[in-house]
C-alpha cells in the first residue's frame, strides 16, 4: 500500500510538514513539484478602528490560547 506524506526538500534534507512515516527503512518514490514560494502568513494585529470599543470578557491574567499555539515568527 502506498501512503503519501508532504515534505519540503531543503539543502539535501527532508523537512516533514505534517506527519512523518513510522518506518525505519523503506523504498520511496519521490515526486518533485515545481518550485514555489511558501505562502507567507500575515501577522495578526488588533484593528485600530476598534480601539476603545471592545470589552474584555475573559481573564486578562492568563491567555485564552496556550502559548504553544502562538505564532511567534511575526
């Protein structure tokens, strides 16, 4: 049975995008797609037009979202 895994080949190494195969050794078939730029994600910012019009509904001491889920690349 064939299974597909999405990865990026960079500088001679494979960077797995989602999950990686759970095998120690295997024969593989590699398909190279046309080179494309990775989509850049726009950093989320607070809309300035909402300044002074919103109300905090939760606890401002601890975050609503876990710190591991934050995108710190921005």
